[in-house]
């Protein structure tokens, strides 16, 4: 295939300066000129996305031509990446619990540490092995689970697919986030009831066997909000009051009126919030409290079981 003569971007400091004289671009010429500040793995992912091919395909198709339209699309993605935009938003997906979830700037990018919440629910309903005392503690034949602040739907949909006998409901305040969750539910063929709600408000007096949440928990004004991917993620998904505990306080205090007897509440929280969350769970009347570390050894998820 012949590509048209390539006219490089006229914008200063834009990639690719190196292609000024290039008329024909191939996979290997592009990958041989990684822009400064970008790992080659990211360039491969972006090129693969533009070509509609998996990155392994690039390894064996170095001579494949890249059209002018594809070069221009790649240039745009590379320059946005060099400007700090998260890879997940550029690619339009992020893997979570072994599945590809569509993401957009309307939702938080799923994090690997959040998979722990799914592990805990699996253990609790007897579909997986985690800490002994949680295993198979739920006897209901179809335990009900509520995911508060579902975002992309990654937690709710993973639970629905990993534990088919669990009936899953998920809420979010953001209609744009619920659109993304709906897309993922359809694409992954999961059965989840999606509801727009300000935490428990639209649920009236419904009760569940299990409530899970990865709520916003960063303190407003925390400098991390101005760094890395967080700059591009929705504020509503990240920050929660002066100390980051506003959403956690509300969820913990109201959860007992939406849980069945022996109901389980499992909450992800910040690296420095384990003590505060434990206190909040005790104050709200939860009897058995367990706290779980992520792969970095940080307590990330705290659980309470009602008496
Ligand atoms: C940290 S994100 C978690 C998203 C997803 N569950 C995950 O783990 O990737 C928090 C989510 O809570 C939602 N949220 C914030 N305030 C809310 C509220 N008052 N009621 C319901 N959802 C809310 C946000 O829109 C966002 O999707």
C-alpha cells in the first residue's frame, strides 16, 4: 500500500519532529522513533489501537504500511499522551478482573487494588477463597449485593460475572457514568440493575445481603489531585470533603438500615484512612470488623458485618 506524502504537524514541540522528511511510514519506522518521555510499550499500544491490531501483531508486521490518516491519528494520541492524558482514556478501555471495561473521562479508571473488593464478595458467597472467616458466610441462595458509586461498573459487573447466583444492583449519581456502566454491562453480557441515586436515596427501604463501595475518598485540596491521571478524572469520583471521609461517613452511617441481618459492608478507602474507617464501622454498630491489605501491603478495604 502507498501512503500519501506526510506533512508533519506545524505545532511547536509536537511529536513527530523526526518524520519531517518521511514519505512512507511503516510499523517499524514508527516504533524505531519513540518520542522522548514515552515508553515504547505505550507507543505500541497507541499504534495498535490506531491500526485496530493487538500489540503482538506489530512484532511480526514491521513492514506493514501506516496510512497518512493513521499517522495523523497516532500523532494526535501521542501528543495528548505527552500532555499527560491517561492511557486508559486514549485507548478507551482498562482491564479489571481479567476483562476489558470501556472507560471515558466520565468515570474513574478502574484500579488494580479495587479487585480486592470483588475477591471479598466472592469469598463471602463461597465463590472464591480469601480469608477463612469470610468464606461462604452467606447462606442465602441468591444473595443480593449493592455497589454504591459504580462508575464504569467494574465492581458490580465483575461480581455479577464471577458469582452468577448473586443478584447485583449498582447506583451512581452521574448519568454519564451510568451510560458507561450500561455499555459495559451489555458488552460483557452481565446482569446488573443500574439506578441513578445519591447514595441510598433512590433505594427507599430496600435491604441487601452485601453492600460494597469504592467511594470518593481524597481530601479536597490534596495535592495528588493535581498530579498524574487524577488531573483528568472526574472530581466527583475522587474527592470527598476536607478530610476525604464525607462519603465514607455517610455510607457507613446509613448502611445498617439497608443491610439484612448479618449483612456485610466492604469499603475501599485511602492508604491512611484504615483507623478512621474502623472507628466509623464500630460507631455504626458493625460487630465483626476485618481489614484487608492490597498487594502493596497497605490496608485498602475495611469490612464490617452486622450482628
Ligand atoms: C472512586 S469512583 C469509583 C468508581 C468504580 N466503582 C470503581 O471502583 O472504579 C466513585 C464513584 O462514586 C460516584 N459518586 C460520587 N458521589 C456520589 C453520590 N452522592 N451518590 C452516588 N454516587 C456517587 C462517582 O460518580 C464515581 O463514579
